[in-house]
C-alpha cells in the first residue's frame, strides 16, 4: 500500500516537474508548508506551489491543470485563509510574486495587478491625493484577494472603487468583467468558478493628500484595538449577521479568551481567533464549532464563516 502511494506520488511529481521545467518562467516549489504562506501560520503541505510571473505563465498552468484534471487553488497573501492540517492536493497558484504593475490610465484611474498589496495602492493614492481606498488602511492582502473577498471596512468596500476586472478563465481564456457583473455582495463576489483575477481597474476620486492622510488616520484610530493583536491571525472569522456584530455576539456568549489547543478567541476582539503558538487547523475549527453552537443556542443566530477553509484534514 505504502509503496503504491509512494509510486503514485513520485509519478505525479515527475509530471509536474517535467511540465514546469519546460514551460514555466516563475518559481515552482514542491511539498510546501502552507503555514509559511498564511497569516494564521497554520496549514499542512501543498503538493506544488507555482508562482506565475505573467499572463503566459498563468495561462500555461491553467491549461495544464485543465488537461491533466489536476485541482488548483489561487492564493494571494493568504490573509483570509485557514488551511487544514493535511494540506492541499494539486497546485497552489501563488499570485503574490507576479502581476505587480500599477498603470495609471487617467488621473483618477489605475489598472492594478492582482499581486499588488492593497497597502501599496493606498500609499500611491495618499501621495496623489486620491480618495476612495482609505477604508482599506490596515487590511493586509493583495488586490486579487481583496476583489474576490469584496474586502471592506468602516463603510467602504472594493465594490465602490473597482470598475471591473481582467481575468483568465479556468481554461486560460482572457476576459473582462465589469463591476455590475461581478456579483459583489458582503465579503463575496460571484466570479466564475476557477477564474483568476489578474488585474483590477480601479477608479478613485480627486481629493488632497492631507484629506486622504486624515481619513487614513481616522480609520487607523478605529482599528486601534485589533491593531495591537500580536499573534498570527486571519482577521474576522465570521461575517457580521444582518444588523448585528459577530464579535459582540461571541463576547456576549462568554467566549472571549476561549481556548482549543493553541488557538484562542482573542481577548482584544472576540471575532478574531489567534494562533498563540503551534495551533493546528483542527484547533481553530474546533473553536469555530464551539462559537457557532454557543452563539446559536444563546442568541438564535447562525454565524457564517468569513475566512476561507481549504485542504484536507
Ligand atoms: C490583521 C488582519 C486584518 C484584516 N482586516 C480585514 C478587514 O478589515 N476587512 C476585510 O474585508 N478583510 C480583512 N482581513 C482579511 C483579508 O486581509 C482580506 O480578505 C484580504 O482581502 C485577502 O487578501 P489575500 O490576498 O490575503 O487573499 P487570500 O487570503 O490569499 O485569498 C482569499 C480568497 O481570495 C481568492 N483569491 C486570491 N487572489 C485571487 C486572484 N488573483 N484571483 C481569484 N481569486 C483570488 C483565494 O482563492 C481565496 O478564496 C484581515 C486580515 C488580517 C490578517
């Protein structure tokens, strides 16, 4: 049995290697600990992690995955992600090392690569005195991940500034999806399954450097509590139910500080779970189950996860 498994793994690794050696410009890693690629610092190994440098690389890898029927998963900065302890089968396509361009098409419009960090775009906006993205101050992650999650805070979200996105479909076909067809809703988009965001067209409003700086300061002040959380985490674990705050419900359920292994409900913000040492995904998932059960039985509210959970147990 074990020999069969080893043989199978060896064969698939060889297949991957041959493909990448011949065609791929970017870096390719095998047996990669996902804990090194997630802000939670949790997760088993991914079989393969590929870092496409450009559209050609991405197209090749998507076509390859399609032809071989290999599963793939798109990774940004891994700041909204819990990877299970058994890791990820197939190819993790890491978008954070390519797609780094910011091209200004007009004074208030930029086409931004999916691998650019939101913070970098915000910095440019600050210098240029462009408003619209201030809500993102303190949100880590890439533009691609932020679009997919419709990331937002303090009354703003990506939906407000994204005019549309350039994508590669899962068969490697290129497309442009305008804002109205992106199916944006609370921390969600309706991007076609398997589509990869390669660039976002972002529209800002003319303002002044001082006004943008002041707004960022105001947001930073509001985030002061969570800003002090020193342990690895993935931001909010659950979405806010309509008209309510998940954090408040969890706190009122008496769960602040609750522990499972090295995972703990943060003392600073009850909707954040922190990894206080060597937490495993199973610890975080157990804590999430406790939270959901307790909040449901005490408050009658079903909490829906905001973080994405992937991989095998
Ligand atoms: C300290 C902290 C604070 C946070 N605060 C906030 C907050 O205030 N508001 C908020 O909304 N979020 C917050 N988050 C969560 C997270 O930062 C955002 O959701 C962020 O936008 C995720 O980007 P990422 O690049 O890390 O995506 P990842 O975590 O890598 O991926 C998230 C999802 O996007 C998909 N994805 C990534 N890139 C692409 C792409 N190019 N094409 C298609 N799909 C893609 C992935 O497959 C996955 O489903 C916080 C997280 C942390 C750790």
